[in-house]
């Protein structure tokens, strides 16, 4: 029933073959097949996959998180070129705003045709419970999405029809992009403190101490929104705890807990990094975008962040920026936060669901993978794309985590309130309002309250 083993394959050809195929081995009963005969329908009658010029002038509205702006601009250009009668109207919102407003907008009388969601109970569970989106199983069959990704890959977008069982049931969303959190570094600054790329977590901490001693900001971080520090903590957590244990907790396996000796070490490491001045002063008051800009401008030796920053960092820093996977720590496993990107959904009130599915299919098609790579995104399917520069570093680092079975997923998927709990409690942890033990107790209390219901 729960996802227990993630393996993404990434090979090479000339530069790098970006092949991120997540293969999921499930334990317990998988009721995804049984769910195919119940609940809402993807479309009425035969699915239309082309010939949309016969619709006449039509507008396809898309509501999306702002990080996909360049991807959508390219997809819009290609789709409107194919169907000149179709106008793709894109509305973008910053991630923090989006996660707050998306369910409300989809409940309105005039929702978009396509919208981003977010895996887990916080967003997608609500959308399914409210009948605000339609299942995509029929579209997945027609367009071959299951075959393209491999068995179980898309389970992170599955819910039962009641929106109460994450990882099982119908398919409600898809994405063609893989996301990884890793360590970006300023090459000149690393060389100036006499450092080389670390091979262990202990060596990485040594570099942080060296950077602080040299008067540098060791880790650039802006946590005003609350979620950026979650990515940092996720990498520290993976250094101390094996990835399978973390994944069990994310998917609600009975008996899972973050109140362990290893997890306490991880939380205490975050406190120590704060007290040692490894983060910028006033880290909880710095916006994420401002932090990225500061790193580009030379403020910080390292930045632990997601690969969606790749294009921006390479544009701003050129050859002076590199990337590596967080090196192995006491867990003995090279681990890190990774998953497929925010899912694309078709809303239940869309007048043109087949048209919406065709637009999503354009972004999912292997032929669009080079476009994604050019925009600094990592395609999630097994396709051949020649890449170089910073994206090649990202791909290489991702491959190390893949081969180690170290993918931990995102902790905020876990309950319908976990995102708010984690962001608030992590800010309190960095701000010194709570200690490491209290942090873990508060997070586990959210988990236990949710699964007790």
C-alpha cells in the first residue's frame, strides 16, 4: 500500500542522459486497479486527443505556481502554434500564496481548466475530497503516462475517491519534472577557504566551520516563508536517519515516529548550525528570493536548495556555481529530499477537459524534455537529453542519491496540517523559541493526531 522503495535511473550519453524513472515497490494491498471502476470519470465518451481546431475560438485557463513560468511560456507557445484557435491563459502565484488560495479558487464559480496541486493531504487530499478535480486514469492510458514512468512512479499522485488514503486509488495528477534538493556552492569562495568537495557529512561540517572562521556566511538561507529551512532540515535528517524510515513516516506507516535518537541528533545539528552562525543573521526574516539573490551576489559559500533554482543560479553566477549531493553521514546512506514536481490537475468544472489533457500531454511528452532541460528542469522520464553545465552537476548528484535508494520525499505531504506545523516549528527552532526535543514532539503530535482519526 505504501511506497517503500524509490529508484530513479539516470544514465549518460555524450553529456548526460536525463533518465529519472521512479520505480516504486509497494507493500500491502494496492487498490489502484480496483479503483478504476468507481468515482468520477475523466471524460464522457471517447477521449479526444487531436482536432481541437474544430472547437473554434476557445480559451484554456491555467493556474500555476510561479516556478513553472518559463515552462508554461514555452508550452503555451507550442500549443497555440499547433492550435491557433486556442488561447492559453496563464495565471501565476508565488508558492506560499498559491498553497493558501488554490483550494478556494478551485471551489469558485469560475475555476481554471488546469491547476497545480501538491502531493499529500494538505492540498491534493482536499481537492479530491471536494470533488474539485477529475481522475486522470483514462488519460494516462491513452497518452501512455504509466508506461513512460514505470510501475508505481505516479503513486504519489494517487488518492482513493474519498481523499483519505494517500498513495492508493485513482490517479489525479501528473508532472514531467523531477525535483531534488542538494548543495549549491560558490567555487571561488570554497577555494578561498582552502576547501574541496566533501565526501562525508563530517567533512561538510568542517567546511562550514572554516567558512565561518573566514568571515563568510557558510550557508545562505532565507526562511521568512518557513519552508526553505525544511529543505535544509530534510538533508540533515537524511544524514542521520535511513531514507526508508523517513519515507515510512511520510506515508503514515503505523508506529512511525520522528522522536528517535537519530532524529534528535539531526534537530540538534540545526540548532548548532544556527548558534554557530552558519546561517545569515535574522534568517527567519529573509525572503527566499532575496536569499537566492544574495547567494548570486557572493553572500554565502553554500546554499542548500532545490534544483528549480538551477537556471537562475547559472544565469547569475556562470561557471562559478556548482552542485553536489549532501555527502553521507551517520545514517550510512547518501540521502536527500526528492520527488516529482507539483502535479497538474484538470478541474471538475472545466468545459474542455480533453483539451486540458492535451496541453498537459504536450508537457509530458518526451519531445518536450529538451525544452525542460534548456530551462534548467530535470525531466522525470527516461529520455535522452544532452546537457552540460550546472544541470549536469545536478543530474550527477541526483544519480548518487538514486543509486543509494536515499530519496526521502517531502515531510509536509504527511498530514493535512503538517505544512503549517513544520514551517512554524522550524522557524521556532531556528529562532531559539523551542529546543530540538520539543520540535520533534510537536511535529509527531501532528502526525499522531491525524492518523488517530
